[in-house]
């Protein structure tokens, strides 16, 4: 589901699909994680390498995300998230964390970043919250990456 201007500018999304497509959200999540390491901007090459896409594909997506006011993209300087882009990326990262944490701690199953992202993207907010409750925040802290908190998820914080 592609985002439209009317949904992109909304304050809150009831579901990530209301704000961004799954593919666009994946880019936002990777940029969010790379920026959490401290740089002001992330290069196209870094993002394309993490997502295993061509730099041209990353540039094309950044142009679309910039049109939707989710990123600030400058060709030779790289990309950074806007305030709204950060909110959406943080929500998606929290969802990804919750899925990975639940399956790892409760079912002893390890999911790669892409699989956990896909699950988190489609789950309703109540489902993600339930997964976090079921993990009881044991060795994993999904609450650390919610829309209201800038902290990283302690589980798989380096995952893209």
C-alpha cells in the first residue's frame, strides 16, 4: 500500500501501512538504525549495502521519501530522517524488535531482520503490544524502541 500525501502528514498512524509501504518502511528503518550510531547523515551506499539493493534503487526511494517529507535527502551528502520519518521508523523498529524478542525468548527461534520486519509490519498494534507483554521484558526490552522513546531495542540493536 503506497502512502499518499494525506496519510503521510497525519500525526499518528493506526498501522504502518497507513503511512508507508512495506518497502519504503524498510528503508526508513535501516536509515534509523544507521543514524542511531551517531552520524548526522547516512550515505546512499551504506543503505544500499544493508538492503542489498543498487545505489540507484536507494536514490530513487530517497527521492520518493523526500517528496513525502519523511527524509531530507541531498545527492552527495546523504539522507537523514525528518521528524515524521523518525516517528514512523521508530514505530517500525519497535515492531521488528517485538517480533524478534518474542520468537527468541518464548519459542527459541531466531528470525533474520527481514522476516521479523515483515511480521511486525503486518501485525496490528495490539498484537505487537501483546508480544512485548509476553516477553515480560526479560533479557529483551521492546519498550525501548516505541514511538514515545528514542532508545534502541536491546535485542538485535545492530539489526537492519
